[in-house]
C-alpha cells in the first residue's frame, strides 16, 4: 500500500564551501534552505488495511473538498463514484485546456514501486530464467480484476433475470395492472445492471496492457454467462426432460468458442509476423533520417523508396490475413444465433410464444455478447503478451556497476589492476544470436552495425591503470584501440570479467559525440544542478560560448530542439556542462575533436589546464598539442595498454607512440585551413567559397553513440555560423481543419471510381447482412402462415447472411488496405522530396518517426476497427428502428425521442469534450516519447553525472499526464454509457407501457398480441447498447480521422526542394563513372532560405575529373 511519509529535508549541496571552477573558494550569496519534499513510498502489506482507501469509496456521500488540480476520484462518495458525477465538475463544466494531475495512489511512482517489488519477489521465487511476466502482472492486478469480474458477472446475471423472469411474467400476465408491475421490475433490473456493468470497468494500467486488463475480465465472465444462460433455458424456459435437445441446440455456441480461440491464435501469429516487418520498415526510415545528407547527395531516395515499398507490401499481406481472421470471427458472431435458433426449432419444435421470444432474447442478446466479449478479451490478452516480454527484457537489463570501493592510497583517484572488460555477457549474446537468426535486424542493431560497434568481442584485456588526484592523464591510440571503452569501463558501462576497479570521487563525462537533450542552452549546461551565476558565466567564458549565445534568438534561453547546432557548438556545450558539474574526476573523450584548431587550443588552456588544474582529468585524444601537456600518457593498442609514461619518455623509448604522432601529423597537414579575410565574391577560390557557405560539420551524426574510433572529421567551425534552420513544416502545430475536413482527408485517398463502387457495394452488403439477422422477428410472427416452410426460409436467410457478410468483409478489407498503402507511399514520397534543412531539427525527426510508426499503426488498426464498428452499429440501429416501425408504429415515437435526447442532450456537449480529451491525450504523448528518446540516447551522460533520479522523476511526470488523459477518456466514455443505459432502461419501460395500453396495427389483427409485445421489447433492449456503441465509435473514429487529417496536412505542408538539376539523358551511366566524372557550375544563383544568409550569386566553376578540392 502507499503511505505518505513525513516530509524529508533534501540538501541542495554539500556542507563544504563552494568552489569555483578554478579551485579557489568563493563566497556564494545564494541562501540554501532545506526544501520539504513529500514523498510516497510503497510499503508491502498483506492485511486488510491495504484496502482502506478502496473501502472509503463505499461511503454513500463524502463532502470532503479536494484540490481542483488533482482528480477527486479518491475523495468522492459511492453514488458520485458509480454515476461519474464528479467528472461533470472536473471536465464538462470547464474548458478542457489543463488536465488535473492524477491521484497519488494512481501515479506511476507508487505503482512502479509496487510492480518492482512484485517482480523482485517473483524473480527470487522462480529464478530469472523461469520468470513469467504474465504472473507478475496478474499478481499486480489480481484483486481488482477478480472484483471487476464478479461485479460484471452480477450485472449480466441481473440483466438475464430481467429478461427471463420479468419479461416472461409480463408476456404471460392476464391483466394490464399486473403487466405494469412486471414492467417496473424490468426497468429497475436494467438500471441496476447498468450500475454494476459500469462499476466493473474502473481501472487503468497502460496501453496494450491496459486494454488487456480492461477487457481481459471478459474471458473469465463470458463462459460463466454462457453457462448461466443455458441453465436459465433449462430451468425457466424449456422442459427439463429435453436436456439432450437443448445441448444439441447449444452445439454451435460451443463449437464457436473453439473456432474463436483458434482464429485469435492465428491472428496473433500473423500479427507478430507483421510487427516484425513493421519494425524493419521503421528501422529503414530511421536509417534514412540519420544519414539523410548521404542519401540526398548519392540520390538514393528511389532505391530506399523501392525497398521501403517492398517491405510495406509484405507487411500489408500479413495485415490482410489478420483482417480476414477478424472479419471471419465477426461473421461467426452474427451467424451463430441464427443457427442456434434453427437447431432449437428443429430438435424441440417449441410452439409456446413466450418461450420462443425469450430464447431469441438469450440467443441473439446475451449469448452472442458473451461470444463477442470472449473473442475481444482474449484478443487483447494475446496482443499484450509480446509487450510483457519486452517489458521483461527491459527489467532484466544489467544495471551500470557503481564502483563504491575506494583505493587504499587516498592520493589515487582511479585504480584498475589487471582487469578484463567485455561489452556484454557471452550467454546473453548467444541467446541474442539465436533470436536474430529467426528475426530481422531491428533499428538498434542496424545502427550499431552501421557505426562499427562490435559488442561481441572483448573490449579491454589486462588493463592496469592508475590516475592520481589532481593530474592530467592522457590516453592515446589508433582507431579502435579502446580509448572510449576504457573511459566507459571507468564509468561502469562494460562488463568486468577479471581484476579490480577502485574509484574515489564523483565523475563528469564528455563523449566523442556530444549529447544535447531537448531543453534550453542554460538547462543543458546546468543539467539539473542549482544555478550559480558566477560559476555559470565562468563556464561560458572558458568554453568560448559567450559570442555564440549572443547570436541565438533568446540567448541562453533558446530551445535547442528548435534549431540545429553545429557539432562543434554541441561539443563545447557538453564540455561546459561538465565544468559546471564541479566533479572530482573528468573523463573526456576527444572533447575538442570537432572544434577548429585555434579555438580548441584556447578552450584547452582555459578549461582543462586552468579551471580543472586541481581535478583528476582523463583525456582520450590524438592531438599532439594536448598530449604534450599531460602529466602521464597511456598508449592503447587493440584493447591493451602497451606503454605508459610522459611525452618525452614515450618519444624516446616507445616506437608505436612515435608512429602515432607521425601518422597524426600527416593526416592533419591537409585538414586545417585558416583564412583571415573572407570575401563573398563569385570570383573567389573554391576553397574560400566552401569555407564561407557550406557547413561540412552538420553532416555528422548527432546521436550520442560513443565509438572506439577516431574518424576524420573536417574541422572548420565559426561561432558566427550557427546554421539555425527553421522547421520548413511551419504548420506542424497549427492545423486548420475547417477547410480540409477529416473525413475528406480520408476519402481523398479513395482516388478511383472503382474504389467508390467497392465502398457502395460493401455498404449494401452490410445492410443486407444486418437485415437478415433482424428479419427473424418478422418470420416468427408469421410462423403459423409459413409453418411448413419455416426451416427452409431460415436456412435461406442464413445463406444470404453468410454471403453478404463475406462480401462486406472483403470489400472493407480491400478499401482499408488500399487507403493505407496509398497513404504510406504518398507520405514517404513527399518526405523524400523535402529539403535537407527540414531534417536538422530534432522535432522533425521525432515527427517523422511517429508518423511512420504510431500514425501508420493507427491507420492500419485503430481507424478501421472504429469505422467498422460505427458502420455496423449504424446499420443495426436503422434496422432496429425499421423493424419496430413494422411491429408497432406507436413505439417508434418513443425510440425517436430517445435517440434525439441521446444525440442532442448528451452527445452534443459530450462529443466536444471527448474530442478535446483525445487531442490532449495525443499531445501528451510527444513529451513522453521525446523524454524517453533523450534518456535512451543520453543514458551514458545521465549515469555518469548521477542524474537518474531526476530523469526518472521527469518520466513519471510525463507518464502521469498521459495516463490521466487516458483515464479521463475511459471515465468520460463510461459517464456517457451509464446515462445511455439508464435512458435505454426507461425507454424499455415506456415502450412496454405503450404496448400494454395500445392494440396491434391493422396488418397484425390476426396475430397474437403477445408475439408483438415480446419481440418489440427484445428489439428495444438492444437500442440502448447500440446507441452507446455508436457514440463511442463515432468519437473514436472522429479523433482518429482528425489525427490522420492533421498528419496528412503536415506532411503535405512540407516545402519540397527545387529540382532544377535534371539529367539530360535517360541513358544508363557509363561503366567508368564516377572515375571520369566532372562538375560544372555556370552562373548559378540561389535565393536565400528563410532566416539564413546563405546565397550563391553567379557562381561559376568547374571541377575536372581526378581533381581533389
């Protein structure tokens, strides 16, 4: 259970006097008072006291006023809890712009602690190899799931009793007064059933796992409801002596349970195969975005487009098979009731009117709903199982080893004795290799392969390394010698197989590839540390960032995700972050490799030699000018330390060191160029022109993947050239859908006349199939007239329903897959035509990845499901109203009045609120995904600076915001469901009264009144459920269509690059190209890009074959 502890005092910093970066004591004017931070801690408890907060909900009325900024779900009374009246004050009466925070008992913090506690208990009990995440999550939700299942089952049983007992008494009553009494019993039973059904759906736990918990109880309840229905038929409707005949009539339902189980398993297998191709497709998009400059320069867009379309085509084949499994399952759900009625009449030949009507109500109502609930719940559980396995893989990750033991010699900061390090455990890799033989490479594996990381081989062998306190230690070596691995081993990121590692002091880390997270420049430098004005500006001055910050739009308050910084600036910001951290040990991996020579020398002098003169610094570099200033140098070769000593000693006694120096001097003799006077003229040299107008640094990768290799990177950075390129899709945030409606956006991809014909044919088949299902009442009423041909008519009806259902399923699948395929190809082709500047912003990359993963998934699964449900229930409602009009025209007035109240009174304000909540929920995902992406890519920095708790707290905040939106969406839907069910129950009562007090219409004068009353009531009972499904599916489909329209408009709003460079001939390239290739510019002029000053004005030059520029 959760318990609020007494407020704890968290000290902002240590008691030691504040030191500036140069090591001298400074008097700080900042007053550091203790901050009270109330925390929530999970305390395991097996007694009844853990249900104290849940039992308080049973109090009928509670007048405790809660904070308006927190959901009052834990402070409301029982009646407000079950009717969701608290939601009206929270959401409906106010403008939904700011969502209140979740309850502390429902936050990710306390529930994460509880889940982690259960995971550890299960791991200790069964072992890690035998651990099953399904068992862990079942223990996590067991009590609430069983309680929800019991309440849900009781609600359905009350509903069945309302039909079997009260309706039977109503149909067999001999006077109107008695009939009115039983009518009130039906109404009360319906309302009580609605209460119990709604209360059973109160729970939130995550997306797929949340759906599995939300609908998984149906797998338990559905068979029990089926058995109770069979017992009701046996004891209340049919004769007990006809048990065998009843079981024969139940055979289609029993067989359907087995068929649905097999179809769900088959659909799950097909879906898993499709998900593999989906991950492969998204990985390809990610690789393209990562290396977009290389793709554009080598004209690989067409090659990648063909590859991506081929992968998408294979994925759609599995999607087609999954749609077929789902469509066939839904068709079975519609056909089975007709088959059961047919078998029952064949075997028993029932003639009692009241019994036949009750059987139709059970067969076509509760028993059919139990089948659908079983199928849908089991499907959601199967979809959640892969998510549970991925969750287990994350929980089983080996955590970074914290070196808490200190060296015996207190003057030593780092002491490594004869240690071996590997990137991973061999056993883990063997399992991964077996899995990768059957599965394609995911994005992370492809990325690591692309960058050259080979984690399977031992990284470091027999390492003996000593770093005294206050010394500058250099680490040198050729490419892939193990410099980066040594620094990461000191941080604890490598698996230690032998030896000893001792460390005394806190660490700061600067990687070879700088990591910048999505925040302001100041927040990147502070990195969750308290602000100290003097120390902050000293860091900016030492890292030469003052002039750069003055050129930014909002100085150091500029959001870095809105712009694209050159790698040199990112590296200096990362170095400033390390300086500001004020740590004991600094691990620097080529910290100035992307900065030009003059600025690098200045920063090295100010930052490393002066500001960090009393700190331990381990510097991995190949720069001669830096190695000569080190107190001691270690030389690495193929993961081993081959020599150590001062610069002079190594030059004299170590030939490999001399070779490294000579190779470095030769490589860099052509790498740097310094030009004091730069002129923007068309007559300048090509070198001058390139140095002025082309930023060669921005083509390097921005991912924080530390490589054990020093790459040849062009070093030419200027603080005046920031390359702040805007997002070309300026309409990403402001979308005007008034001109371009969501439905029109979806229909726009139905761009062929044959497609419209298929849509019309599919809708006609859907209406025919629904009419066949609900034309049974008409046939039953005329039972006496067609008694000799009754079975033949029902069999023909069954055949027509099957044929129309197959046509509807096939046409719907064809339309949906066609739209999905055309949409995906259109989006990717538009993306390939986007200019390179669009991809420089990190928000653009996140938008594109979400577009081709989440939005495409929504287009493939969510939108077709909601549209199918909306169309099916709309046709069902029209058929119900038509049949009621045929049976009793007086009752249609009551039904129309009910529909008008539901659509105008409830839906009018509820729909706007629901759509706003959907928009806020979608908007709450972006910060969550962005934070997770930043955390994963920057985990080395986060762990090095010991900022795990701060980033976990940020994740909890973002996750709570998203979960609160999800909970409010579910609560809003249940708020509507309860009121529609109450209106439906009152409608049943009013219709029953109308049927009792009126006489049948003229065309039913020869028919029995009991037939008409019973069939009309059975149909009217379905109207309330149908209205609720229409409202829910309508809101969900509208929200999905809005998201689809916004995504389409965003991707179409990206400015296309100007394709003025054309190939004059379609002939194939010669075999010797590009050996004899040449480039010619003749009076080239380019207009300025927005917010940039890059202009070519009459540029003319020629590069001959074989020339090197």
